[in-house]
């Protein structure tokens, strides 16, 4: 074992300093994934863009991560740990600076894409370092903290942005992030040690291109359904084209698997516990991001709350999610998966079903309670799902399982964002055309969006019933199909 690794793993029972710093950096960069959600109404007014266009500041961020994450496995093999950390923070800071000064929406979108590219490198870097320097008996506890940061950061994004937006322009969200990320970057570079040695490896660029175009085309096409400026035929064309390219991507990975060098090894899906966990987590992220888009629009546009009041109203949900995370890890260690994931799935359905009753007079305590229930339900599910899913894989497939999990989480979140905005806009436009007033039409659109989200969440209850309570040691079990 290299000296740097020995030094980092010398103290057992404690999280190594390098991992603590990487968790902090990951939390800061992932926070930006949802930081603009609360600012969408302000952004629409400032840059004179439509609802469909404005939501792309979040959708483009998530889709960029989905496109870049599969490449990071190859990238991290070719550079040292310190180089990867410096590049990730440097790219993130560049994107943040571009976004802060962007005079037009198109440049803001470029800044968000650059930001997301740095974020996408940080997540796998954290996972790779953790698996290398943390002793096996401590990985469960440390992994709980990591998954907590990954899930809580997006949940707190709207709250942080609500507080900042009370002080001034949406640009402050990026201006204030610059020194924070800069300090984290400097501290990290002082402490992060190189883990392992760089290796020369190849990457299948056609797979990268087809993956990015496929997932991007699918979500972009879905977002066009609610835009009156484009026809339905154009939207269907993008959706069909995106789905076709995803099919090409899958076929290419199956071919590359025979040669041993796929961009994303689909054999991870042959392990039932991993596949089931992946499905539930994807629907969970879809539901979380969908509700996080709809609630600020509802509270600010229809109920007249300020960004600060909106942020404070959703803050308890994010905090509750953070507080439950460690407890969920301990419960999982003792009782297994089902006592957490099944109630979590049911709670998610109940919360989303409650939001289908939103109205112009729904008491704020009900909105608060439903949001807390949704966040608690997701917290109860995410840590055990990640643990049982990744634990079902053999070590040689861990990097591919982590890559697919990160990619599909981002695609699901982007899909959820586009889905709810599309349903909301289409329903609202249809009712207004029939003579319904704008406010009742928007409320009806939100109700329909939550109905669809509830229907998708019902699938998680069915899937969780099939999820194993524990997984066998993957080295002593064979995947389905072998």
C-alpha cells in the first residue's frame, strides 16, 4: 500500500481527513444543483425568459452531470488525486464566475454547464478515494455520511437560495459561492494526498457522444410539450430520437462488454438487488426534484410568498432529511432494508398524494407537513438502497455500478423536472384557452403534475416488496443470467 494511503488509513474508526474534505467539497458543489430552483420566478422576470426556458438552469446542470459522470472513471485513472481535485474545483469556480456575470440567459446556461462538469468529477473522486483509504469495517458508517451529503445538499438548495435572494439579485447566489468554493478548494489542496498511480487507458468516445445526445434529446423533447412556441410533432421527434440513441448506446455497451472495455458495464443490472435499488432511487430523485420545482412556483406565483419565506417553509424538510440519515444507517445495520424502504416508499406516495390537493387557500402548515413527510421518506430509503444495491455487486463492477447509479439519478431528476413543468404548462395553457382564469388554471396544472408523480411513486411500493432484506456476499453468489 502506498505511503499516502497508509497515512490516511492509520486511524481506524474515524473518517480520514481527506474523505472529510472531499465530502465538504462535494456538498458545496452539489448544493448548486438545486440552488437556482427558488430563483426561477426572479430569473424569468430579470432575463425575460419563459418558464420552460428558465427551468433549464437546473435541467442542463443535471443532464451535464449525467453525460460527464460516465467519463470520470476513465479520467480519474489518468490523473493523480490532487490533479483531479484541482481540476474539479477549478472548473466549478470558472462556471460559477461565468454565471455570476452572465448578461444573457444563454451565457448563464453555459456557466451552469461548466459548473456541472466540475461537480460531476468531484462525486466519483470522493467515492474512489473513500473505497481506497477507508478500512472495510468503517465503510458503512462513512458511506452513510457521504450519501447524506449527496441527498441533503440538493434538498437544502432552495432554502439557501431563498435566504440569499432576500438580500438581492439572483447573481448573489453565484457571487457568494465563489469565496466559499475557493476556500474549500485551497483547504483541500493543502490536505489531499495522491492515492494510487495514474494509468493510461482508452475511452469509447462514440459511447460518450451517443449517451449525451440520447438522454439530452429525450428530456429536451419532453420539455417542449409544454412550450406553445413549438409544435407537438417537434417534441415527439426529439423524444423518439433521444430514445433511439439511448437504444444505440445500450447495444454498443453490450458489444463492448465482450471486449472488456464498455463505458458503462450493463452486467450490473444482472444483480437483482442492484437493479431494484436503482429503480427505486431513480423514481425517488424524480419525485424529489419534481416537487422542488413545483413548490416554489406555487408558493411564490400563486400564494405571493417571498423567496425568503419560501426557503424557510421548505427548510424543515431538508433539515429533517439530514437528521434522519444517520439513524437510518443504524436501523439498516440492525434490521435490514425492508423496515426502512417499504415505509419510506409508502410515505413518499402519501406526501405526493397530499400535494394533489393544493389550492389557493391550503394552510401553510399542511404544505410544511407534506414536504417534511416527503423528505423523511426519501431519507429513510436512500441510504439503505445505496448500501444494499452497491453491496450486491462484486468489487470488479463497483465503479460501473457507481457510475450508472450517479448517471441515472441525474437523468431521473432532470426527467422529473421537465415532466412536471411540461404537465403544468400544458394543462394551464389548455384551461386558459377555454376561458379559465390564470390562477385556477395553474393550480389545476399543479394538481395534475402531482397526480402523475404520485402514480410513479406507487411503483416504488411494488418494487420495494421484491427488494431483499439483506444481500449475500457477491463473491459467493452469481448474478441473474449466469
